[in-house]
């Protein structure tokens, strides 16, 4: 069995975990506190390559601000050249996201984006934060390794773990 981990993208506290108003059934949902314009990065272990896909309308359907709706989905592979897909991690509420496309190397604090201004009052976005979500590939197990209000240290606190055959 192998494993791949994603570590905290920034230093702050876990402000939400499990389903919420945007994603009521997601087991891989973790919200992380962040000030406006707070940067966040991709840290992990066991990653051979990764692919970035930017999206819109993932979060906060009641908001009109594009940055609050924007997401960055990162497909994770345990081998180089995009082999051995294990699942993805998604970051939501993103300003100035990393460009789409592949990275054929292990990440080491690569800048993903910034948290936008809190200017929406729908029930999905009640304070400035970074939304994260994760899903495993078929046959892969996902574990959320943090708890509500836990303090995180960027690059060292493991948040997600994928275990693959």
C-alpha cells in the first residue's frame, strides 16, 4: 500500500469540517481560516505529478463575486508523467489562481492563489476562509486527518491522506 498526503496550505485554524450549505454531503470538506488576500500553497508528500484545473460556480451560488465562486481542482498522481491517479484536492474561494495545466514534479509550496474579499452574505460564505475538498479515485481510500478548530501549520500539518493499492 502506498500513500499520498496533502499538508496545510496555510497557517491558520480549521473553521469548518464535513458537509456545509454548499456541499452538504461531502466527507472531504475542510474550511481553513484566512485573512483577505491570504496566500495558500500546495504542500504534500508522495506526489509524483499533478494537474491544475480552474473552475467557476463551484461555491456560493448566491454570490455574484467571481472570486468567491472560483475553484482550483488539483488532480494528484503518485508517479511522474501523470500515472497512478489517486484523487483530487479542490480549493474554493480563489483569487488570482495558478494557471491550468500539468506539473511533472512534486510540489514544494507552489503558490495556488489568494483568498478573496468577503463581500457576500449568502449562507455559504459567512467569513473569509479557504474552502478545501478532496475525493479519492476508485479503489483509493481518503482520510481527513484534522479536526474542527485544530491549529494548522503550513507545509507540515497533514490535512488529507489517500491510501492506494
